């Protein structure tokens, strides 16, 4: 249980750090776009896949990157910055969790 919570906290902190970088790079449009539209969904996909692959429940493994992406701008600015990028991160995180769950099911049956 401690290991799962530590993994979720690490996932949250990584997404929070990248969200902070995106907020600080907001004046430079293309760097802000790369952080929000490319790097955050990539972290959500990879971390959800790896957490489910390690045995975490797929229903909770995808939630931390979108939560960090929504919480920091809401606390700092008072509003959400990019709704489309947030929904992309949610979708890609769920996709990564589903891929990890499928990977676990195939390796449990002995198929590789």
C-alpha cells in the first residue's frame, strides 16, 4: 500500500512540476504548447502504463496528471488554462491505463 501511494505521489509531483514549467513558459507560446499538448499527455500515458504494469489499479492510475494539470493553474490563476489539453491528458492517461491492464492480462495467461 505504501509503495502504491508513493508511486501515485511521484506521478503527481512529476505532472505538477511540468505544469509549473508550462505556467512559467506561458509567455513563450510554442514552449507552453509543447509542455501542455505534448509532454503532459506523454507523462500521463507512460506513467499510467507503468503503474498498472507494476500492479496498481487501472481506475486510479491515470488520475494524477490531469489532477495536477487542473489544480495548479486553478490555485495560482483562479481558472483553468487549457480545457482541450486537459481532456487530451485525461484520454491519453486512460489509454495508458487500459494498455497496462491489457499487458497484464496477456502476460498472466502466458502469452507474450
